[in-house]
């Protein structure tokens, strides 16, 4: 990726500044974890069963632990390493809960964690094509992020997206009992999961809003979770929960930070809800589609 600094009459190519040490990347992410990945830092350098996890984090939206590793070698298999960490967590759930409670001064119990949403994130300055292809499955709980830094204090983070033709990893896991064990307990949700047993009318309604959201900016990513589908541009801008008779949307803006003259949103800052942000609205048709997009655009 090339980045440029624009002035009135010209553009200047920004010079990439390589990270000198891997630790620099880890320090960057751990110090800004909520802003960069929307996660809560639990522990840096978490050791368990003679293994060391670079960063242990928690996703408060999915109520699940997230393991972050900063890739050391481009020759290693991220799939094998990723499944090793996932299996390590599933076999030692109590240790992760104890670490959270001691470090974050919490009162977490095993039932408070959705272990099926556990995932591993690998961060590197670059990944090989083989590594990208090896994780190109729609239902694999492994994510790749490339990070680069440039002069002027500019950081670029690029999530490696799955291709639209990505297939399921399940046929491959059946040949490996250790991987199959993890795959049986961890569930990676897709749009199809949310649209199962949904009427054509509501499916078309969702598609209309999905298209409109993606037209707001380039590279808006769809992030299906257990209860909702997120739309991410840098961070999550909105979430949609598909219901039998309509859509429930949350706009990721804090209380008092939305301009909604029609007052169609509801303040849920003091109410439990699945999506990101303090504003919720119910959608049953496309009558206010353009106006709703003007609200979502405020979260970009």
C-alpha cells in the first residue's frame, strides 16, 4: 500500500518506516487495543502450560477471549499455530477466567464467556500468499492483520479479508481429530447463518440496507457475530440483528453525538443490547433508507 501526503499543488509519497523490533508492534497494539481492534487488554505475555501468548484480550461484544500473536516467521503455518492456541484455551478455560479476574479485577464466571466465539488474530508487517490462502475459509476462527508505519506518525492496518468464494474448513477438519475438536466447539458465524429461516421479504430488506451501507465508503467489511452482523470501516459503524419481521440496527455513536432531527433512534445507553453504540432503531421497510444512511454516515 502506498500512502501520500497531499498539499495544495502536489502529493508526496510517504516513506515507510520499518518496525525495528517485533515488540514495537506488540506495544503499539496493546497500548491502543480498544481503538485498533475494539478489544479489552487482559494480559501481555500470558504464560500457560509452557506456552506463551503474546496478548490475551477480551471482546466485550461477543463475550469471548481473543488471542493475539505477532508473527515471527513467514514460513510458519498460521493455521496449525492458530488451532494450537484455540485448543489450549478450550482445554484450560478456568485459567483464562482466573487471569481475567485477577488482572481486570472482575467477577467473571465460566457461564459469562461464549467460548464458541473464541478466535486468534495474527498481526504482521506482511503475510505470504500461502498464509493468506491457508486462512481463506469462511468459518475459520483465525484472522490476519497487516500493519505498517510511515513517517509523520501514520499507521496503516489492513485486515486480510476472506474472498467471496471462500469455502468451509469442515471437510479438512474431519481428517484431523485435534482440529476437529476445536471446530466442533468454536462457531464462526456467516451471513447465511443469520438469514436461515428468514422470509424473502426480510432477506431483501437486509440486502437493501447492506448495499446502502457498503456504498457509504470504500472497503466496508461485513463482520458476522453470534447475534448481529457488524459493518466495519476502521471500526464498527453499525450492527444489524435480523428478526422475523424486520431489522434491528445499532449505530455506533455515543449518547448525545447523533444528529437525528426525525428522532427515529432510541437511546439505549442505559439498556443492555447486542450491537455497538448508544442508538437503536427498528426497520420494517425502506421508506427511510436514505435518512437512516445519513445517521450511519455520522459513525464513519
